[in-house]
């Protein structure tokens, strides 16, 4: 006996089967998309994705319990693998050190700014994963700040106040070189480091600046006096040359006049 459809639907059994088939296809596609969204992991260019839960072999033959993605995509097994993301964007860090004793025993105050980020190099990225996974950028910045402050004190202890203050580019380069080993262990890259100010409570650097300014003023005054003296000597020499030339010209004119008189007298006599 065939099933009777309600007359108000206006559909025959074949049309009903087509609708049910279409609904099944839509449901199947939706389920497939949902399943892929649970399995597929997409990594953005500015992050690292860590898929942990299974062992993976590295290029050197060692094994780790996670897989690292930097860009691109990968797959994970639900319930067996877990996905964590690490932000690779720049983290600004303010570095301020007080009473950092320089060579010679002068305590200095140094203020610097730096930009750090999680390294994308495979070996360094593994260091960052093992030490900073699930840490916020603020926490990573705090670790980088403490590391930089310790390195800064070590570098300042090897330099004189003049060396720290006069060549800040060289000072910043020395800081970057000394901090590289510590940052490599943390898996962090020091992208930019700028020394903004160097000062001391004893006014040692300020007095050096005053003495330098006084020497510059003295040298400028000496240079001005030398230039004025050279100008005066040149003017005196030029005046002497002008007077000599004028006297020589007058003598030549007088000689020509005497010759003219003599010639006129000779003509009158003839």
C-alpha cells in the first residue's frame, strides 16, 4: 500500500525523495566542512602553530612530542593532538637600569628601548616552545626585559662613562652581541635596540659636557682671533704693496715729465 501524502503539500513521492536527497547532500557537505575545520590547522604568517600529542622525528634524527608549523597548513587528530599558537609579532620592551657601575666606579642610569619577537628559525623556535608556550606577549616581554637589564649591567661594567655616552651605536651593538647567546636559549630574536639616554646622579657626564663646551668655545675664539690676525696681516701687506706701487707709478710719471721737458728744451734750442 503506497503512503498517502497530505494533499496540501502538493508533492508526489518522487519529488519528496529528491528533496530528501538534496537535504542529505547539504547535511553531508556541512558535516564534511565541520570535520575538516576540526582536522585542518591553518597557520598565519605572523605566528607559530604547535601541534602536540604525537612524536615526530627531526632532521637530526631526534624525536620530539610536537610538530611546528610556520605558515601553511597541517592536520591534527582530534582528542589525540592539541593545537597551540605563538604570536610572532614585535613586542616593545623598555629597559631602564639604575646604578650600573661603569669602569672607574661611576654609577650610570641607562634608558633603552628594544623590539623582540619569537624566532622563526627551527632550532630557536623549539627553544621558545619549550620555554614560552602558552605565555602571553607581555610575559615574554618581561623575560626579555630582565635578560637585557642583566646584559646591560655586564656591558656597562666593561666601559668607561665616556665610551658609553659618546658612541651609543657602538654601545648598542655591543649589547646585541652580548645578549645573543641568552636570547638564543630563550628562542627570542632581538630585532631593534636603541639607547635613548645615559646619565648619572653625580653629574660626571654633565661636567664632562661643560668642559667640552668650554674647550670648543675657547678653540672657536682662538680660531677667530687667528683669522682676524691673518686678515689684518693680509690687509697691511696689501696696503704696503699698494703704497709701493703708487710710489713707483709716481716716480715713473715724474721721470716721463722730466724727459718731456728735456725734449722740449732741446727742440726750442734747435
